[in-house]
C-alpha cells in the first residue's frame, strides 16, 4: 500500500490542478541556476523561454529526469529536439509529471528566429491532465517569448506561458493560469554569467530567482542560485564538449518537500 503521506499529496494535487499546473521549467543547466532562465539560450528553451532557441547552432537531442526522493510520485521527465534551419530554429519536446494516481503530460512544438539584436519565438502546447477515478482533461495552450541582447554582456528576456488561458472546468470557469516572466542576464567576463528573474502566476506570489554560472575550464561548469517565494537553494555542475553535454542539479526546498536531483544528457550531431 502506498504511504498515506503520498496519498494526501496526490489528493491535494488533484484539487489544485484546476487552478495551476506543475512547473514545466526544466533542464539541468537552468535548474542549477534556480530556473532563472528567461535569458538562457539553449536546447531547453522550448520549455523555459522559446525565444532562446534562435541561438542554437547545431541539431541537439536531449533528455532529463528530475527525481524527488521524498515524493517519488512527483518526479518529472522531459525530452527535447532542437533543429536549426535557414528560416529559424524549430524545437519540439515531451514532458511528464506524476505517476499512475495523477499525472500531467505535455507535447510541444515551437519556432524562434533572430531579428537584429532580438530573438522572438512562439510555441504550441498540448496538455493532458489525468487523475485516477476523475477522468482526463485535454487542452491546447500557446506561449511566446523574446530576448534582446542590449550589448555583448547584457541581455533582457521576457516570456508568457498559456496566453490563451483555456478553461479547465465548465462548472466553475477555472482556467489554466498565465505565467509572466522577466529576466536580466549579465556576462561580466567570459567565464561568469549572472541571471536574475521575476515571474508571476495568477493568484500566486511573485517568485524572485537569481543564478550564476562559472566556466571553470573549457569543458566544466559550476552553478548555484536561489529563489524566494518559494524559498529554494540550487547548485549544479556541467560538462560540455563538441558533441556531448551532461548537467546535474541539486535543489533543496525549505518548504518541507526536501531535496531533488536532476540530470540531463544532450547530444549534438549537425551544424547549421
């Protein structure tokens, strides 16, 4: 029999699913930097800020697993494929949260292009909510974002998720909430990148995030960060070469949910 605490947890998730979804911000690099990802431009931008796809110069396939030892039914996993073309960069992915009692699944596709100092992107997301004994809900949402490089060392980014706010329940009119994010990225030296971000979801407190990435050597990276509301601590490491990339991130939640571990693996195989 499943531990009673887990059953209580999933009942709470079922009740909350009508007002908010699990976070789809993901990727080992972003996680190591407290998910301050509004200005990050990499293969996980399809989930974080779709505008960041425009800077990807090679075809990349990547996957990640986010594990919570204290709440095994709250684990997340995701896959992403990024393909640069002459017209812009295309991204696609699949995401899953939960277990057989309750789960959320998402399949998305997005496009981003560089226009002068700015990159703009948009994505379409098919979402499925399923609670055992409560049925399944299918929804379609849209997201968009932009990143502007103000100089070689300063960039700003903004994204909006679930622009169309589809209705979750016809009974009480509850909708999938819209999330707005605005971030600042600073690269004071070739080895250091600092990201800070403010994000806000309907009926939730604004979340403040700050993360830093340090390029220790040509192939190895160190990362750390924190968030407020909710209060979390993050740390991570990364390895990247011409073809292969590996990232690991640790997250500790001061809210009582404990720690989580995320590992990502990526492979590049074609130039733009």
